[in-house]
């Protein structure tokens, strides 16, 4: 796939794969790139489970917080997720209709709607957190997540190793090759 050149705010043209910064590659670039790959795999595990139910990431986030904080109000959930009420209502409707979440009226303020997971919702939230906990635990214990060539110094090495370990083991070599290609192009 060939990516088009892009124009920066100052009018300069930047070729794909080339860092447009004046100093070349910044020390945080590798961490940012690894974070993208680690996030992809971190959410990929629950995505596969959610797909079996016809749910997506928004459903996952709602289930996660309602399971962790039983009796959470709609307002509190909106504040945590930083989404619109319309977006939340769509997801909540799915979860309530399919018996994963129940709404109850507040005891002190009858206008409040308190959210609770049903047994079914608690079970699904548990399945989702288990696969993510497994990935994080595996990454923290993985001795194979050695620094890539040209790894960052100091405390950043442990962050780089952790993010690399979060990526599927069979994908790590490809990610390292891709990042090395970018590093070589910046060095030119």
C-alpha cells in the first residue's frame, strides 16, 4: 500500500514513513508506536469474545465500570466514559434488553437511575477482564521481551519491554522490523 505525501501546517511536504520533526525521531516515538500495537492486541482479546454477542468496545467499557462499581449512576458513567448521553443510551439499551445490566431507581433521589450487572453481565465482564489480566500478567512475566535494537535508555526500557510483551509473541518480530525500517528512514 502506498501512502500519499502529506502537507504540514507550515506547507512543507512530508513523505510517508518519514518523521516530519526537525530533530528526526524523538525518544518517545518508539513508545508511542508500541502503545498502538499493544493496545491493538489488548483490546483484540475481548473484541473476539464481544463479537460472539454482537457487542463492541463501548459495551465492554460500560460492562466493565458497572461491574466494578455497582449502583453507578448514569451521570457518573457519562463522566467516566466521556461520551454523549445518546451514545450511552444506545449501548445501555442493548445491555438492558439482553439482560446484562439492570436499572434501578435511586433510593434517596427517585430521579436517579442506578446501574447494576445481572449475573449474566457479571459473568461476561469476568470473562473479558480475565483475558486482559492474562495478557498483562504474561507481559509482566515475559523474559523474551528484551529491548529492541536501539532501545531507549533508563526507565523507558521497561516501558518499551512491557509494551512489546503486550503484543502477540508471533507479531513481535514484524513490529520490530517495521520500527527498525522507520528508524533507518529517519536516520537518512
